[in-house]
């Protein structure tokens, strides 16, 4: 814990440093500062930079104790809202939990899409499954709880909310988030054939836009365009590979354990009481 201090840094093994931050905002700012100093050559060699919900792991550090003393004296500026690449995600607001979320927000179901799209999000960290990014940017009044009973299968492309996060499921997995919509083609979220397999990497800004074939409020324009919770079934077990500081295991048919992959500046998620899907 940080005990009210901006950060706490301590060695994690012989060649890693774990930095704990006060909250998500400080974590994003510290992560950005690490990358900035690394690019400027003002940081000792670091092979991996792995952000989590409230932690940043620096791996491949020659002297973790020395680096801990250095980072304790850093003056870390906030992350500017207009920095970072922007990715637009098309959405149809046809999710099975749309009415429940509308009730929690105190609006009509046809207003959920406009509220969701009115914010610019930022990928705080990645995990749970390859390509799954935890997006921050929702104001506290729009935070919603997870479902009391998780689904054994959430379809690929499901646009979801839980706690302070929004996310898009890159593949079909179990999950307990509130489903409000669908990304018609989720394949770009995770493509191992690309040099950077994950579309959504820490620090990336995300905007949700209405998908083609939808009305102005993001709902389906005609019959046959909604996907609901999907019609495919599966009972196999699938395991995501990679490294990170946390692991989440889903249960039910189609169990998945995944941590994403952490390579360079595009890492997997750290541990967090809020993480998971």
C-alpha cells in the first residue's frame, strides 16, 4: 500500500522493481513518465514496463534498489487528456444489460449509447485475455457493478462496463461485466500476425462511435442486426498465454485463463481488486 504517499517502490526479485501508486490517475501518469524517460535515455536499462490498475512493474532492471531511490524523487506531471494515439471503436448498442445499465444511470435505454460515447477513454492496462484492455474515463456517476451472476459465455465483440472500466471482449469467454453493445467485427482487437498484436495498448485513447447500420442513438436500425449474447456454444478449455503481474480465471463452459502478453511498452495487466472480466 502507498500509505498516503504518491508511490511506494520496492524490489520484486533480483532484477525487477514494483511501484505501487495511489490510484489509477497516478498510475497512468507514472507509466507515461517511465516511457518518456526511457525514450529520452534518462532511465537505466529496462526490458519490460508492465502497468496494472495501481502498479507499474519495471523488469530487467540491473539495480532495483538504486532505481527505487531515483523514482521516489521524481516529479510526475499528470497525463494530458490530448496525448496518445486515438482508436475509434464502432458499436451497436444492443447489449442484453442495456436496460439494467439505463436504470442504474437513471436514463432511458436509448440514452445509454450517447452517454457512453460522450467520453474519451484511455487504456489503463491489459489482461484477462489477449487484447482485453481496461478503459478508464467514465465519471463516477456512471460506474456500475458487475453482474451478480457471471455469464458462462460472453461473445467476442461485446462492449461492457464494470466498476470504473469499459472494455470490449476480443474473444468469447466467460465474464461478469454488464453488456451494453457489440463491436460488429472484433478481429482487429487481437491479431497475432501484426507486429503489435493488441490494438488497445496502455496509454492508447479510445473513442466509441456508432456502427454502420445503426440509428443516431446507436441502436439497431433494422431487424437481424443485433447479436444479443450470441448463439455459438462451446465447452472446450482455452488458455491465453503471456506474462504479467496478475491472472484471472473464468469459470463455466469455455474456461479461459489469460494474462495477455507483456512485451516492451505493450504489457499485460497487474493485480487489482477491480481487474478481471
